[in-house]
C-alpha cells in the first residue's frame, strides 16, 4: 500500500499542507526518557478479531489537498485476467508516490464530522506510525532482528472557549520521513505492486483523472486500553461483498460509510513471489506478520494476493482472510510469531509513549527505537525506545503543533 511506506525521494513540490520536517531539520537534545522493549510472549492471548468503527474518511492525491468526506479515491477491486505483465511500462511509466501525509489531514477529516471526537481520543495518528510501533518485534527484511523507527509525538491542549476541542491528554503522532532502506530491485518491486493495484482497480483511472486517487478511512480503534483515531489508506473494496451487505445497518451510529460501502468490504492488495519449498522463512517470518498487522489495525478483513514470477509476470491470485494469516504462517513450524505476541509488545510501547508525552504537554518529542540487533537470546530486550525533545528550526510554522492547529482552524 503506497500510503503506508516511506517516500522514496523528497517531493519535487510541497503539498498544500506543510510536510513533516525530516530528521535533519531538528536538533536532538539529550534523551528525556527511555523504555526497554521486552521480547514478545509466545503464549499471549490473541487480539480480538473486531472491526474498528469508521468515523470519517477523505481522498487525496499528489499535489492535491485532502478533501474530508470525499470517497472518489475508493473503487472496487477484483482479480485481473491472467497472465498479466506487471513489468510492462517500467521504468518509463514509473510515477513515484511523492506526497507526504500529515496527522493534520486526519484531524481535519474528524473535525468535519464531530469535533468532540478529537478531545475524547487518547491518540490521533496515521496507521504508518502504528505499523512501526506495533511492528517493533517483527523481523526486518532478510532477518537479523527487528528494524529501528522514528515517530514524532505531542500531547496538545486547547486554549479554552469554543476552540477547546483538544485536551492535554490527546496525543498526536506524526510521520517522520527518512530515506528508504532499499534493497536490490526495490524500485522495480514497488512498480510491480502499483501495477497490480492498477490492474485490480479498473475504475480507479477516473478517480485519478479527477485529481484524487488515494482513499483514507479514519477508524476508531481500541488499542492498549486507549481510544485511537487512526487514518488508514484503503486499496479498494469487494463489490460483491459490499452489495451483499448494502442493506445492513452500520455497526454504530458514529460510523460513516464511504459512498455506501461498508468497511467490512475493504480489501488490501499485495504482490509476492511464492517461495520454493523449504525457503518459506522470508514470507512467513517478516511479510505475513506485517500484512496481518497492517490489515488488523485498519479493520480490513481480506487480502488479495498477486503471485508473480522473477520477471514480473502475474501468474496467480489468491484471496486470504486476514484472520487466517497467523495460523497459515505458523503451519508446519514455518514461523514463530503470534498475533498476541506482536500486539502485546506494541501495547507496551504505545502506552509508554502516550504516558511520556502526557508528562510533557506541549513539548514536541521524537521517539526512536534502536534495536539491539541480531537474534536475541530468550528474555533479552528487543531494544530501547528513546524520547527526546525536538527543537524544530525555522520557528513554529512547520512544527507538529502548528500542523494540528492549522487543521483545526481550517476545519
């Protein structure tokens, strides 16, 4: 999913809303607090297979401001005819996804529906950040242990009166954009994934021509005993499932359906090269847990997988229920991760981050996870999360607080 990965290169032109500052734009003073991340429990209870409540949505595209309540970026997806050439048009037809997302877009979408939702939330963020936080225990590409990450955060309070729609207990998390940790062929694989989305989303061209090609749902997701409002990009929806559920009532009065589409019909699209027998580790140890986590966080219940060969020929498609991914990955001892273990580690990290931000209301913090590296002996911490105050250069015009307050004023 393009909206949940780091931008491959800086944007040629700034988006309408100020983009989050890169790490080089701020000085990092001494650490204020640290958290030693414990290893995952292999016996933890499985997380609930519930569907978060969708409270808002918006659409956007590169160079176009997000439009709250706009569903033009959402379209039906279905398996394309086989075989298909994912490599056709590469590299000349490769268009980089250059827009930067900001938590201000999520804030604006929610405020357009119900401003009180912001004040009652513990956390407001994009799913990108929760993919990092809850993916802390997941193996990185090629093994060797978890990978590090950066997330910005602030507990922000209102000034009273009619504009007091936030409280000091609401923590806003924003994306920190860093250079991609590319591996050989990453650029081509990215193109193949985008091509698969285009082949599955046959009517998305109309949305792209309209200038809004990305759809983002904002869901109310309980995490770590807290209320989290999270923006999550959605690839498309299953038209048959949407039709079958068209007459059903929303799961909550607060739920907002996009163009009449129930969130239970949303679909994630992924491409992969099916591993040879005996070499399934890379798929089931670091790909499938990320697929499961991303989908579970956003409440997406189905994956459409596009199987390709080494040359980019699409030769197979499979529909996989998200709830089946943990058991599918663990079959025959192929992987040792558990859904409960992943969520348990993520709950601990998020709880500590929120508590740390609330102890310092109005202070911009940068949270950094530094893994210990390699395969840790049982019982050893996975690494350390550090919180530092971010002193952003250039005044307060582009900081996290300014981005949130600008979104509140625009809404």
